[in-house]
C-alpha cells in the first residue's frame, strides 16, 4: 500500500491489513479474487487486497438483520444524534477523506472537498429529519374513529454505488437509512474500494462509541466482480436495494429485485441537456456550461452532454466555448488551479474515443477530445474535453458516454428545442438559459423538460442535497437525498382506531350478526 494512503486510512479507523468485509468495526477477510487498486492520476498502485466472494454476503446480511431488531426501536431523534456525531467526525476528517477521493478516483481537490461537504450536508439534513418522520392524520368517514399513518423502519438496506461519487452517494443513502431505523450493507464500486473503507472506518468508529447503536448498523462488502453485487441484490432479507450506476446495471438490478418483489431505488444514466435561448446571459451560460460539461472530467451522472443553442447565438457560444476549452487547465487533480483531472481508466478513454469516431462518421465536427500527455503525470489518462457540432438526429447524441463530450445542437424555435431536449432515453437533469419568463416557465411546466431535475439559468449538475435527486425514463425513476426521499427507507402503516362502543363499517355496509 502506498505510504500516504496507509497513513490516511489508518487515521480514519481502517486497519492496515486491508480487508474487504466490515461488520461495524469488525473487519473480516474475504474469499474472492485479488483486487489491485491503482490511482487514475498516474496509474500507480495504491493498494492490493483479497476481495469478498458472493458466499461472504450471507454472514453480513445476517448480522445486519440482527442489528435491525434493536435499532428500529431506538427513538428517531436518538438515531439522529448518532448521525449528528457522524457529521461532526466528517467535519474533522474532511481533508483526509477528500484526499482519498482525489487519489482513488482523480477528482480535483475542490470537487473532492465538495463531495465530502455533500456528506456533511446530508448528515445535517438527516438529523433534522429524525424529528420529522411525520405521518398524516386522515378524516375518518366513521363516527368516533381516527385514521392515521405511521412510518416504521423498513429493514436492512442494500446500497450499491458507482466510482464517480464514491462517498457522497453512500452518505445520501446511509444517513437517511440510519435515522429511519435501518442498517446498511454497502457494496461500493470495485474502482473505489478505499473510499468505501474510509467511510466505513469513520461511521463504524462513531457507532462503536454510541451506547444504543448495534455494531452491525453500518456494513461493507467489497467485491471484485458482479457476483457480490448480485448476491446483495438477491438477498430476500433486504427489502430495499438502492443502486447508482449504468443503465444496464440498473436494468439487471431492477429485474432481479422485482422477481422477489423487493423495492428498488434506481439512479442511473443521464444525458443532460441545456437549452440556450437568444435572450440568455451569454457569460453566465458559457461559465455554467463549462463547469457542467468539463467539470469532474465529464464523469457525473448530471454532466452536461447536450447544448441546444438558438441559431442566433450559436456562433458566439461556440466561439467562446472553443476558446475556453482550449485553455482549460488539465492535469494532476491535487495541484492547485487544475480544473480537469484524469478519466477513471483505459476503458473510459476507449469509449470516449469510440464515441468521437462515431460522431465523426455521423457528420459531426469534433473539436479537441485528444489525449493530453504534456504537463500531466505519466501513467494517467488525461484528455482535453471535446465539443462536437452535430445534427440533433445523429444517433450518438442519444447515447450517454461517461466522458467529457459536449454535443452542440442548433434550434430555431423554442418548441423545437424542447422536442430535441426530450428526445433521448434518459431523464435525469436539464437546464434552460433564458431571460424570457415564458420560456422559463414553459420549460418547468408539464409540457416542458421531462427530467427529474429542471433548472433555470443554472447548469444541470451540482445539485444541493435538500431537493429530491433522480430522474425519469432510463434514469430509473428513483429519488434520493432530500425532500421526502426518506419515505423510500420506511414502511407506512395505516391505522384505524375505533374509540366508540359501536362497530360502524366503512362504505356503510350492514353485516348484522
Ligand atoms: C452523481 O453523479 O452520481 O448534482 C451524483 C450533482 C451532485 C451529485 C451527482 N450533487 O452533480
């Protein structure tokens, strides 16, 4: 293990002999294949350990099930107190955890810190929520009856996360689950196991010191292939599987969970568009487009992938974007001033080049997108983010490539822009840049954007945790994080209480015995 990583992980409560399974703060060996972890910054090894195998899942599920029996009866505000303490620990260890995020997935320091901040924010949100797990009181049609709802803990939750938000997405799920009374079993991406170990180290050490929390509240199982994820997904003891990742992954998870009539919360691909109207503030538009399209090296599910520009401002926008893209500081993400770090791996690079080749074949004009080898660490895959001028009908535009490619499309009238915008299989996030109130409202209306996130004069990426996060169509329909997403992690009971000595039946039915 590299010395830096070893020291940081230790400071976060992870034992030096890396193990792939953690039941609370008890780390266990796995019986799966060896997993080599390399940094996308320079391709150098960060660590190596034996991963878990599918048959290691049962013991973790059993432990989580047992812990549920105790945790579900701990009062909500007390569960919130645990999450408050996890949030405080994250505040103390923000830099250390962000460093692991940068080293393991190549995020620039600012974005890695932002990701840990997102974890802290969801902790705060969850603490407040722990006193607000409200049910309704409903008017009963029967005399001297009361109808009411309660929200009860659901059970142990399976959480599957992707490499690109290797810590925040776990926190969105785990912090809500904890306050809702549920333990968590986390199956992270095999591309980001150290981030997962670090989070587990932090959470488990707080849990261990917390009087009424069972140790197996927070659990981790790291696999090296699909089999571990499949075993988690198939476990009948897990009433909810929350999965973030690609559409094919989500389709497989959705079908398996449906077969056992479990619940799914899916957050899958995006192919996010931004409409630029002629009245738009062009300076704001260009700045927000560059952050959304080139930031995180195009590897957010909310990344801007399609810029739909009115013909009157098309040339000006294109000119400004090309000029900015040409000057984007690309390189070691831990260096100050760098805005674009590396792609996650060689596969990401290949699929980016493949998409650019297809775009050319389909009549696209490609600007940039080439590999960058100068002024960057050797061994990493660095690219200059690409801009592609292309017809909106080109098939490649409907596809999500997880790399920094921005398709730029032209429109004439606003209705056409909305039609182009919605003509993709994915439905995560969207934006319109306009100073015309009618266009803005139209975009937000039922006949406007068909996405789960619909923004005006701000790009599609970088959402706050307070809103519900997720989208429609192939994005999977799930909502995580803020608003009432907590309801996914609980089961609702409807109670009818009769405080009379009569027995009036609903719907006025008479049944005299
Ligand atoms: C993701 O890419 O999986 O809205 C999540 C955003 C971030 C979360 C992205 N807050 O871009």
